[in-house]
C-alpha cells in the first residue's frame, strides 16, 4: 500500500479495500535516502493499525539494495541502506522486512551467496538487537538474481551467524517463473515438499500472492491479476486450503487500478477468498 500522505494512509487504504494485513515501503523504493520517520508519524501509524484491526504489517526493502554485489562500494552502500530499512521498520512496529537476496552480476552464484550472508551479518552487527526480522524472498531468477532456487535461500540461512533473524517469503509468481509447478495437486505437493526439504516450512513467514504474465520456467518477473495469468486459479486454491499455512499472512502484489469503478485489489481479494473451502 502507498504511504503517500503519511504512513497511516497505507493502513487506511488497506482497510478500505478489505485487507487483513498490509505491506508497504518505508521510503521511496527507488531512492537511497529518505527523511527520518518522526515519532508522531510512527505513533499515528500504530494507532491507525490498532483502530482498524490490521495485523502482520510488513515492509519491503528498496530495489536498489544488492547484498550480493561484488563491487565493494555498492555492497557497503547496500549494507548501510538495508540496516536503515530495518531501523525504520522497527520504528514503525513492523514485524518483518521482505528483501530480495541480491544479484551476483560479475561474480558467481557461490560468491554471491557468500556475499549476501556476510552482508546480513554486518547489517545485524550495525543494527544491534531488533525485534524486526528479514524475510528473504523467492525470486524469478532474472539475470543473475539469486533466490530462484530454494537451495539459494537454504544456503544463506545456513551461512549467516544468526539465522534466527531470518525467515522466508514465498512469492507464487516468482516460484512459478523460476520453474516450480503448482497447478495440479501432484505438482503443488511436489513443490511444497521441495520447499520443506530444503528450507523448512517453519521458515515460511509470509506469501506474496501473484499470478504470472509469463510461463512456467520463464525466469521473468511479471505479476498478473489472480486467475488471469499462466498460474490460473488452481495453485491459489491449493495454497489457501493448505492447513500448514493457515496462520501465515499473505499479501497481494498485483497491479493497481480500477476497472468499471471496481478497485482491482477488491477484485483480487474477492477472487482469492472465493477459493477458500469452508
């Protein structure tokens, strides 16, 4: 949800379209710097969240951050930027910050994974003890982006000094584009079994629910409205009725807008809720 006009506006927007939980950026996601969050802004956000009955509010980090960067200047800049993301989320009382692991660019997959783990360790040293945690997001695997294999995220969790400060966010569009099928019951069970065997289902603390404009294994990250992409409705039906994830919050990242006067977030939420078997 947009924070234009104030952080509390994101809560109001989420509540207006029928969300139970919201995700937001704590700053412009395409800029390195941002003005500090005032105590009044944080207090009003917390009050609005409480009054509207929203829970499990989380943030997403800036798209500029690359903790896998082989270039020392960018890597150190990313470390400080991500540390600030955690501090800002902590100030707003958010539970998690979702982060793309990073892209290894001119190095290698192995070197990139090591760089991410080292970067997260340095972030944790700089921030000290915080309640907010990082959720490493599954990615589609465009270019040299890491995180499109479950093994990538498992390796980072294994390498960091304090894995308790991490968890995983599974994006349905991303895992599908990365090559993990979800459509049939057999495919869904197989993919979730791989997730369990590599990362562990207890590490999954959030889902991003998005259909995919591109086909299975395309390695292209393009979100579509629920049921209108190559995923279709069945993967979401499987997921929403999987009791193992009944208490894991799920967030829409589908395209914004209105059609025929109907907010598309309202439409997507209705489609998803219609798949839940009572």
